[in-house]
C-alpha cells in the first residue's frame, strides 16, 4: 500500500477488502469504509457483520447508505481531502447493462473530483474486458466496453497505471455481489485501474515579445501555439530537462577534441530576410510593430490571422498578396521567427572572437510551421556546432565531429547506432521511418558537402525506425576569409531526447506536468514512463470545396488545427479527393484524430474544437464547407 494518509472505500459489499486493507496499513492511515446499502441489510451476511465489527475494533469509520456519485454530500469541506479512493468491481445492480454502468462510473469520477486531494489517486478494479483498454486481454470492442478512460476524462482524470488485481495480494478478500446477491463472481483477468488528475487545459493570453534587431526596437505577438513554450529555459544551468542533459554531454565530449567556445544566447528569435531566401512553407513570417510602424496590420489578414489572437494588432503572417509580389520578383524584406540556428552562422562568423579551429556552440529554441505527426516538431531545441578550418580539411573536421557525436549518443543508449547519410542518397525507408525534418535538411541550393545525421535503435525487428536528428555540412566561409571553410553540425535535441528516453510524442517534452521532469532529476537519463496510459482518441471528418484558381495550403491547414485544438490533433489524414466533372472544382475530405498525451480530453471538448476549426479554415483559407 502506498504511503497515503486518508483512504476512502466506496461500494463495499462484505467489507472483506476494507478489513484486509486495514490489517495491512500502519496506525497513521485513516480509513473510511462505506457501502450503498443500510447497516441492517448488510449485517444479514455473516461475513459482512464479522468484518464490520473487526473494522470498528480497529478504529475504522464505517459508513452506510453512502452514494458514491454524491460523495461531497457525506463529508464536510474540511474532510474532503482523501489521498486515495477505492471502488472495486462497480456495478449498477441486478442485470444492468453497459449503458447503466457507464453512467455509474461517469458520476462516480465526477464525485471523486470533489473530495480528492490534488495528487490523490482513484483505484477502480474491473472484471476482464470491462475497461476497454489494450491492457485487457482479450480486448473487447470499444462500443461493448465500459470505456473507463474516456469516462474518467470527463472529470479531469487520466489513467496513470494499470495492473492485475490479484486475490493473493488481498488476504481474506471474498468477491461477492453477483447481480446484487450474496454470490461470488470470477475475478480472473481483472485489472486495477489507477487514475490521477490531469492538468487542466490552459487559457492562453496574448504575449508580446520585444527585441532589438539591427538597431531597431521591435515588438511582435507570439503565436498562440507557442505561448506556453516561450521562456521555458530548458537549456539553463539549473534545468534537469533531458534536452539540456544531452546538450551538455555533447558539448563536454566535443570539448575534449576541439577548443570550444559557447556563443551567448542573446541572438534574436527574429531574423530578417526575403521570401526568396527562406522556405515559405515552414517559416512564421511577421510584420512586427516598430516605432515607424506602430499599428501594422490592424486586421491580420494572413493565413494565420484571427485564430491566433483575434483583436490584438501586433503582427501577422505574410499574406497571399505579399507572396504573389515575391513570386513576381519583388524582394519583400520581412522578419520571421527563426526556423533554424543556421540563420545565425554569418552573424557569428563576423564576430571578432570567432577563431579558426575553435568549435563555436550555439543552442536555443527554433520555430516552424509543419505538418502534424508525433515526431514532427513545430518548436524544438537545436544545438549548432560551427568550426572554421583550412580549405581542404573540411572532411577531417566532419569526421571528428561525427565520431564525437556517435560516441556521446552510444554512451547514453548503447543500443542506439548513429551514422551519416549523404544528402544526395535517398533517405532509407521503413514502415516506421521518420520523415526528415525541414530544420535539419541541408540546403540543396548551396554548393557544399552535406550529410544527414541519423540514428537507429538496434532491435531484432528488421523494420526498426531510422530517425534523422540533424545535418552536417561544409561550405566556403564567405567574403570574410576565402582561405577558410566553415563546417556546421546541427542537432535536433528534442528528437535525440525522444530516441534516448523512449518518448513517442514530442508534446511530452513540453508538458508542464511535474511527473515528467521528476523522472529526470539530477540530469539522469532513463526510459520514460508515461503517466497517461491509453488516452482516449476522437475522430472527426471535415470536407470542403477548395477555392478556384488557388492552391490549397496544407501546411496552413495543419497549423490552424494545431492552434484551435491546443495541439490535441495528433494526425490528419486525407480520405478523399474529388473533382466536379462539370465545374472542375476540387473537394477534399480530411479525417482529424484528437488525443492528448498529458491531459484529460473529453468528447465534448473535441466537438467544440471541431466546430471552431471549421469556422477558422473557412475564414482563413477561404474554403467552402460541405
């Protein structure tokens, strides 16, 4: 039994579980055992009468006629602080079916939320197959199960653990109550489900960032999907976050081979450039608020307008008209949130303290628009290693960098193999191969040596996944010194952390739930154990006509879905494409799957998100809903 202080047991039948728990607990644990029936009726059972006397003799409070769906009615506010609530094998009674039992569980979880401590647990034991999770073997069809995880989510709970309910572990426990009678029932294959509170969904408020760029004071609005990711300081010296641990180990290893100098973190999150110089599809372009332009874009008519922060007029994305101008040859000079630290290379080279032969290190967050997938990151931490070397020696520097990166990663996870792949060779494919991130894809327009940095977990599975976690390249140093070449190695720290710690969803790296960071205290890197098991998923479809003479912007479509759903959309699948035989107009049908990795997500919340999503794509992408 976990070291809890106040335990509440509801729905007890013969009180044999309460008696067993009482005998196993220490004197500091307060146990309150309750049942739905009256004492007179329960005491007709000899075993129940004996157990009640035993409990009272031990000082346990025994309650009768307690409705587990209205728990706050039975306890004063000062007593609504239970550390653990047990409900073993709940049942509506008699021959009640699935619907009635779901209703019972739903009301029970809502009732628990009123009397449970912030870090308390709710234990629900269910017979084989009732829960409806993959832990049940065999697993029932979803519609025929009690859907316990989805019901718990309605009260803000997530499933944090599940394990077999073993009678041998509960000495003296007798399972009775079959169809509300003093008859036993089988608990073979039964599971104990442990629920905890999930964090509530945030209500983001507009955040304005100020920075100085090329002598100008700029302010810009942070997109809503990044509001909770600004100033998280995962790379600070007092951080135990795995991305910092991995970064520090890479730097420490490389410092044994190269003279090493860290570049300060004062480089701006904004960068200035032309649309022709930076990929349009993955950059968050903005027109910032400046002294000369204090009220830029009062409406916000770009592809990311309105749905970011309606009514706040500080910035916008470059709109379609601007893109047309750029395509016609006009160099539209604007600002964008850096999508890679590589944009700072020339700035670092120009510094007086940039020494040839010294490895310069720059680390920080980068941002980009991208399609939705568990390993495609719109924000992540990148570390960039830069070294100027004599022309003709770039290959040796690349090899030294790779040798140190390989050594560091293999020391963190021996089963992880690291290798390079020439960018001119097609990336290896498998059923689980991760698509190469735009942030680590070498620039095909530049004349330089380019490689992907890839990792693969050694397993017996011939279809083991290959993940591209960075890029390494060599190019001329530029007009500053034409006798030197510059070697750059860019590493996506978030993808490395996911690979090392076995994290399947990038969103978990950014959770504010302390149960994540508590697993990495002191910089220890080990397998991550999820605290939200089998989260419910919900599916919604949307179909629409694409505007005539316009190319559908799928990246913007995914970006709107991220924002409106608070990053709970985990996949978007194109189901159907249809072209009208007479008008030639194109209709698209997409399927959105919603699922949260760390919060309790309900069907009602998803329905509201879907409605809002339909409004936003209609307004921002000018589509016609079907």
